[in-house]
């Protein structure tokens, strides 16, 4: 299993290169510290789904 570059995914989300990305419960422990340290995390929201998967998107203004 290759490790994802969560920092890059957050940047791609913020810049508009991607509209959203998902984080599974198994990935959450690796993702959370990166997200917590991300400077623009207040601009991003998560939607929880049954089974524990989270979908991250930019907040609508």
C-alpha cells in the first residue's frame, strides 16, 4: 500500500485542482496530524458517511 501525500491533497483541494477527497477510517490516524497542522484547515469541511469514511471539501462561501 502506497502512502498518500495528504498535504498535497489538501493543497490541491484548496487550489481547485480537485473538488473533494475521501479518508477511510484506516487512513484517519495518518491524516489527522497533517490536517491539524494545515494552515487553511478552517476553509475545509468534512462530511461523515456510514462506515466511517470522511469526504473533505472546501467550505462554500
